[in-house]
């Protein structure tokens, strides 16, 4: 497995692989890898002849009150997981290799980035789309792999790729959960044992929404209210949102929906000082 910090050298390695006729895949990450990331790399390995993973804690997607300085950096163990997953090349740039001191260009997606995560984390998605566009240019994948846990992020990246005619297929892979239902996240390591137990309320509320939506005649606003009530009654949890939305536009659902309508349930909450998100794709009965 190659480990490369230089963008130009990384591009040369991938270009050589493509010239050999290999299908190229990329798994962009911020490190602090867990089995959710490993599942993305394994999926890429199963579908592509040459797999690149990127490890870069991107400063431009963190707000001024967010956890950039304390975000976990675990490069050596991350590299071991990449190697075990069969990754061919890991791109690990420094900040000054990704952003020139006089950089002025920002990639911005419109309405999708103003809702939910965008409303709670202003500027976050501008940082995401800018760095993902740069990583896709450097690693030149034909397929790029993202996790469903960051549901809005993968939607925004899909829109960016479509609107800019970037020749890459975005593959969204399922959420990997702990045995107690908690969605795997690099930020879970911030949780105390008590907070970790509290955090399982997110997946519990999603399972409640799934049960309610499966019933004939379920009303979206009532399902939302039940989710919100459950979470608001959870000690130690501060709810930011718990909604049902259109799975493509993230717009609110109408008051009545026909049987078979798809939606996504999305939750964001703070447990202690840690902000967590989770989601589940649902179908109305």
C-alpha cells in the first residue's frame, strides 16, 4: 500500500492505474476510521481495480465553535485499517497542500445546503463541497464511496457532481451500527459510558418512526411529533431536529401521503458536548 501526501504524485499513481485499464475508486475520509469507513473501503475493493482512500481533517467544514482542534487524529491505526481493507493508495495531504494561502475559490451548492445541517452549521457544506471537488480532481475516481449516515452530505455531493459534470459515480453505502443500534461515528469516542447509552435514543426514535410509518394511514406530522417527544424526554439529550423529509430534496412532506411513499427520517442532537446525527430510509404503509 502506498501512502502519499503530494497531490501531484497521487494523481500520477491514479493516472497510471487508469492507463492500465483499472477501474478507480475513492473513499474520502477525515480519518479516525471505524468499521463504517472500512465497509466503504471493502465495497470499493469489491468493485474497483484500484482503490484510493483519503485522510484529511478539512478545516473549512468546521465552524468557529466546532471541534476541529480536538477532532481525533489516529493516522497510524487508520493506515493499518486501510491496508487490511485492501486499499492501494492512501492520500494524506497537509492543509497547505490542499489550500493555497491566497485561495479564493469555493464550490457552493444552493438550496440543499440551507436546510437541516446547513441551517445548524452555516458554511459547513461549502467546506465539504470544495474539499470533495478537490479530492475528486486529485484522485480521479470513476466511483466515489460515501456513507448514508451523512445523508445530507451525500445528497449535496451528488448534486455537485451532477451540476458540474464531474465524471464520477457517487455510491452511497449503508449505515454500520453498533450492536445497541448506535450509528458508528468518529465522534462516538467523545462519549462517556453514560452518554453513549443516552445516544442510543437516536436510533430508538428512528425505529419508532419506522413502526409508525408502516401503519396504514400514517400522518407525517404525527410521526415527527412522536419522534420529537421521545427525544425531548430523554435526559441528557438536547434535540436540534427530528423530521421526515423527501429523500431527494429534503423538503417537508405533505400532510397526507399515499401508501408506498418513500421518505427519510433525520435526527440531530447533542449528547453532552458531542453532536450526533442519524437517519433511516422509510416507506409509508
